[in-house]
C-alpha cells in the first residue's frame, strides 16, 4: 500500500483548520477537533493523519471486496 499524498492544511485565525486534498477543501475542523488534529499532525506522519481525518484513504482490500461472490451481480 502506498502512502497517501496531496494533502495540506491551513490554519485560520478563528481557530478553524481546513484540510485540502488536491486543491479542494476535504474537511473543515473547528474547536476541540481542530486542536486534536493539530496535536496529532505534529506528532505523526502529516499525510497519513490528514488522510485518516478526511476518510480519503484506501484500506488495501478493494480488489478483494470487488471480487467477492456477493458483489459479482452488481
């Protein structure tokens, strides 16, 4: 599985954090969630943290799920 990329974030003066993916806003965090995000992004891999907070990451099992017999009729 490759590491996520293309994420950045902007802190606004009001304490709001906007997570941007490929030039488009992916998530807006305010208050306690913004503070928790900033603490986590400083402590870990920023790209992985932003991907997790936005939900824009792959789990690595997409091909397995697509090929499951339950999903063959769709």
